[in-house]
C-alpha cells in the first residue's frame, strides 16, 4: 500500500488523546458537510426555478417568431405560405395580429395588447394549459376573448358573464384626434376565459381571433404582424432560425424564444452564477477549519515526523501524508453532505414542505451537472486547503 496514503488514513481515523484536535476536526468536517449540502440545494433550487420559469415561457412564447423587419405588419403571400407549410422541422404554426390597445369595461380602462390568433394557436404554445377559468377560443363562437388574470382584475372583468362585454379600442392609422369619435375603432367581445402566467404576461394580452383583430385594426384578410412556430422535438432552434432567416431574406426578422426573452435568460443565469459564487465563498471559509485541523495534527505528530525522516521518508512524502489526510477529510464530509442534500431535495419533491404560494411548491430539481459542479468545487478547494496546510512542514519545523 502507498506509504503516505496508509499513514494519512491512520491519522484520520485514529483516536487522538488531544480533545481539542478532535473537536476542531469535527467542526471542520461539519463545516464541509453543511457547505456541500447548502451549495447543492441552492443549485437544485435554481435549476428548479429555471425549469419552472421556462415552463411559463412555453405558455407565453413560441419556439420561433417571425415578424417584419420594417413596419408592424406584412402580407402572408404564397411564398411565405409555402415556406411554412413545406418545412419538415415545423410541428405547427399560427399567424398572429398584435397591437397596443385600450381595454374598457364600464368606467374602468387599462392599456394592454390585443393579440389576434389562429384557432390552432394552442398547438404552438401551451396557453390552454394556463387557462384557470373558462375555456379557450372556439371557432363556432365569434366575438369572444381570453384575458390575463391581472388584466381582468384591474378592469373588474368577469369571465363567462354575458351581461357585460369587453370593449377593445385602437386608434385609427393616421388619425389626428381632432374628432375623438372618428379617431378610434373598437370591437366588443365576451370574455370566455382567463389565463395565468408570469406577471408581465398576465398584464399584457387579451386574445381574440385574427378576424376580430383585423377588423379592429382595419387590416386585410392576409395581413398579420407575425407568425409563431412550434418546432418538432430535437430540432435546434438556433440552427432553424439561421436557416429560416436566410430563406426568407432581410424583409423578415426570425427570432428564437431565447432571443425574445434575452434579458430574462440573462437575469436567471446571472443569479445562478452569483449564488454559486456566494456559497462557494462560504465553503472556502468552512475549509479554513480543515486547514486549522491539519496544522494542529502536524504539530501534535511532530515527534512522529522526526521518526519517519530518520527511517528514510522524504520531506515530500511527509507533506503528502497531510495533503491526503486533508483531502480524505474533505472527501468523506462532501459525500455525507451530498447524501443529506439529496435526501432533502427528494423529500421536498415528494412532500412539498416549502411553498412559494399556497398552491405552488418551491421547485427543486436534481441534475447530474449540479452534482458534478459541487463535487468538482469541493474537491478542488479541499485539495488546495490541504496543500496550504501541509506547506507548513519544513526540516527546520520538524527538527526544532
């Protein structure tokens, strides 16, 4: 057996007469256990939040969105229709008509966006899964709409009530507002459903059919503001976006879900990275206890070190003993911390002990990448701490 490893293992598990060293070693081990568990739970929490937030984006945003490069709208011509209908990577697509409007219910008004959609829009995004009251738009029922929960609350709009209707008002193009009665167009709809989502999403849209939106905005039958696309499983959105952009030319702008929510993605990733740095700093502080524990053991075993040198051991082998001892202490503590944190995550997943709201549990997600990050971080920092502690060993120190 390797000599330094054998001695390191004996020193780590042997009972010591000095109680203070035992206490310091226990504290050092506990610090690494808690630091490891905290780091993994935080990373699992951010993974869960990322997945949860991305699922909300699946409700509000398509995989790919095509808009006009100049102006607000474009004509859905035969060339564009052929590009959409004959692309094997597209699972579903829907044309949309979007504009800023004023919503009015009685004496209450609210600025929002009207979004006209095809009736197959729920094949492109999972908006039907987000409807918590009422139903989605039905082809057989005209002049109906679906509104965000927060918007409905702000204008006191009931769902499924035929006694009141939602008025959607949009300014006429080129109107000078000298005669308000002639400067706006409006339509009235019955609200048949309400949806939930992110705060911005709930505050932003009222969904109607494309025919209603085109009537409101005085658009032609084949005039739209965008095309939203659902890709088939396994299709890379970035590659598809680049290929579609080349195919359609500069008149259109092709963007992925990540590009549509660029700031959101940056915030999520930045928060994750900053949290990792903060808890890594906590682990580094905890590892100072490991350094102190190793140094105390070195002092306690000073006479043994003289004997080892006399028997032919080299100074580098003596130093390696304490490097391995510190690394083994860190490794064992890390394994215990990982087991404890995995148990905590599994318990939260199964029993939902911690809640964000009364109905939404705090999402924790076990990812192999997080396990690798924690193991690599703790192992590297533990090795560095052990190297720092063992560097105290010198011939002058041993022979004094």
